[in-house]
């Protein structure tokens, strides 16, 4: 997923100002593509308003999306080759995020973990 370029799409959920602040920052990325092949890299999350953020992945190419958070749910959306993609993460107690992602009209899911760089 992150090995190719993709642009921002849209995501829906809600986020308080404190949550936007606390989720922002740099993350190490470890994931598996739809075919099971592994990828690694980094991600940067930046709050853009009280309820929204942007996310930029660098995993061999730069990919951008928009994101939102609701309690321990965090989601980002993107477009890849004309298909809408969605990543849904669970925010863990240690600040890491465990997620699944997919593309519209594509079978299967990829997996991704974001680990905050402190």
C-alpha cells in the first residue's frame, strides 16, 4: 500500500483538541501489503484543526492522507490508482496504533503498525 504514491481522500470520525495534539508526531511504520509482502518506513501526523489531521507516510515513496480520531479509534483515507483506500487503527495504551487497510473493490486487507518515535 505505502510503496506507491497516493493522495488524500476523506475520513469521518470526531476528535477533541487534546486528542489531536496527543496523536501528532513521528511514527515508525511496519506493515504487510495485500500480498503479504512486508514494508517499513515512517509516518508523520500533523493536527490541522480541532477535529482533523494529515498523515504522510514515507515507505519507499511518499504517501499522503487525511485522518481523524475518536477515543481509541483512528482512521485515515487516501486514493490509490483511482481507488479509495481506508486505514482503521486501534490506538493502544502505549501510543502505538494497530491497523488494517484496504482499497475499494480489492479483496483482502493489509496490516500496519505505527509506533511513536520518542
